[in-house]
């Protein structure tokens, strides 16, 4: 399918104000065209229209986010380098009226014995997926440690053109030494250095996107193709980058791609507060989600921006059934595929004790409190919260950690899952969710076919696309 025209959308507005002027930004010129894409079926018309609506993002990963998803009968494990597989997933998300699909990225192969991780290069894949879809946004991770601003700005502007204004950039600094050694580093730079570089990187990339005035290209066959005075050099010389500019790509439909960020550390939240329009968050339960939501919104306000303009989307793993028992069986069926020895070894690493002899079908043995634990406390604290809230068996805990780690998991009927999503949405825990299907494509199909209509029935989610750009989806709801 052809991408929509870049001239029929009024959401070609860069988000946060640029800190360093480098030419004019794209602006609204034409009203939004009425979208013609088919909509997901709502169970019934909502009786009330809320002031805000949920945002949904589909985080596409390998055969699914569960570590054993690739082992499931009928899994797409043999299609992970087949672009048609990802196009099908993107069309499913679009059928569900999602704001966007999202690819993470990694720069080292990892332990291939445990399952696949990275296959196609994400920006290349998203460019193909843009031609197979019409409205859904296309978000890609690009590392500020391993790329340069000019390279990233050029690729992302190209994706925005190819997709008709649907590109997004998840800004990351990367973290593993094994990745660094594929890019000329002996080890990763320190966190402070990575975030300092990231901040300069984003500022330069945004200046490059603004280095062409919106009306620079006249394409006058009897005169000039573009007006040189409306292209602007940056002459940037910072600690990490020397960039003259301007960019080689003319202004794209959105002016600049939508910026996302997923930092949970202090520097990460500060970077998100200054630049992000969407934030991918990690929260096991509502109290953790509320704590992060309040903290990052306060950072946005301190940065002089409207907290309501930044969409916070915690990760969400769902197992959906028409009955609660069916949902539990879907979860259990993939959990049973986990290699027990490998999973127990991983759990031993997380809790820093030997779990090899634990009874799989007995409750998890008592673990030391968080204040007595000497290892990394983030995941350990999540494990303690899972045990306290769910009282799982060892086997259930292994499955819980195998799909989404510290992210929230919801198991149940469409109504019960919508209840919990609404609770987070209404009580300062989320503006939407970054769906992490444990088994692809089945879990994504279940959510689109069963949960989306229930959210629509409650008036919590759109019943049709009202914008043609990713920024339009985020600002219009």
C-alpha cells in the first residue's frame, strides 16, 4: 500500500522547542485529511468521551517476548529474516489502531543457544514495513553511542519521508561492553559520558532536521531547484561532534521524527524531560508505575515543558482468554517450554543463591529482604514484589521472569485486563502501554481482537485513526 501524502496532515510540528536555532522548523499548513483506513470493531458506542484516551504501542521482538516463544508449535522462528512476517505484525497493529510499532536494537549477538534475539536491521525493516501499512507509526532504536548525528538524522528523515510522516526515534545510549567492542571501544564509556554525548547528539540531530526552511525547495524548472539562502549550516563543534551541515535530506513530513526515550536513571529521565514526546517505562505494579510517572512528569515540568505533552507508556505483557482459565492455560503452555536447568541458572544469578534443587511446583522459598541483598537491587526488588503479590510456584516465577522481566503482566479476560489498564490510566500510572506480546503473532492477535474492542466500548481508545502522522496519533489520542 502506498504511504499517505505528506501534504494532508496538520501534525508536522516538532515537539519540544529546539535549544539551538539552526533554521526554520516545519509547521502546519493544511488541515488533516479524513482517514480512509478501516477501523477495529468496537463492541458498542461509548456512552461518554473521556478528556484523554489511551495510547498503544506494539513492541515487536523476535518470536515474542517470552524466552520460550520460539520453541512453541507453529512459532515464526523460521521467518525471523522474512520481512513479510514483520509486515503482517505491523498490519495487525494497524488493524488494532495502535499508535506505533517499535523495534529495539542490539549490537552484539548474545547467547544464541537460548534463542534468537536480533535479526534484521530495524531501520531497513521499518522502511519496508512503511510500504505495507498506511497509518501506524514506525519507531526504531538508534544508539547515540554507536552512530553519529548526521548519519542518524539522515536515516530517520528518510524513514519519515518513506512512511509519509510516521517515523519515531527511541534514543538510547546502549550499555554492554560486548556491543562497544563491535564499534571500536574496548569497553563502554561511563554512564555520565554516554549521556553527555547523547544530549549533544540529539541537539545536533534536531538542528540538522531544522537546517532546511520549509519552503527551501521551489523546484522552479526555469530557475533554482532550491533557494540556497534557506539552507543553514550548523558549524557545530562540540566535545563529541563536529558537524557543518546542512542535512542532505529535505524537510520531512513531520519536520523531525517523534522522539522517545526509556531511561530510568537520573540522567535518562533528565534527557527524556528535555526532548522526549513519548517515554517507554518499566513498572511491575501500579505503585511503581505511579512513582515513575510522577517523577518523570515533574522532570518535564522542571524542563519548562507541559507534562501532558509527554506520553508515558509502561511495558505490558498480556495473556488474553475468553475465560480466565483459558488465559492461564495460554500462559502455562509457553511456560512449560522453558528449559528448566537454564531458567534455574538464570534465577540463581538474579537472587545470588543456588536454585538448582528447588522444587518447581512448590512455592518459592523465602528470600532475604531487599536491604540485606548485596547484588543488583532493581530486578531483585521486582522478584520480591512478584512473590509477595502473586505467591507463585518456582515454575510460575520462572515463566513470569521469562516474559517481560520486571514489566507488568496481566492474565485474564478482555474485561479484566481492560479493568487493570483503566486503573493505571485513571490513577496516574500511565498514558498508555507499550504492549510486549509474549508469543507472536498469537498474543498480538488476541489483544487486537479481544481487548481493543473492550477499551473502545469504554471510550478509552480510538475507534478510527484521526491523523496520518505518528505525532498526530500522540497529540490527538
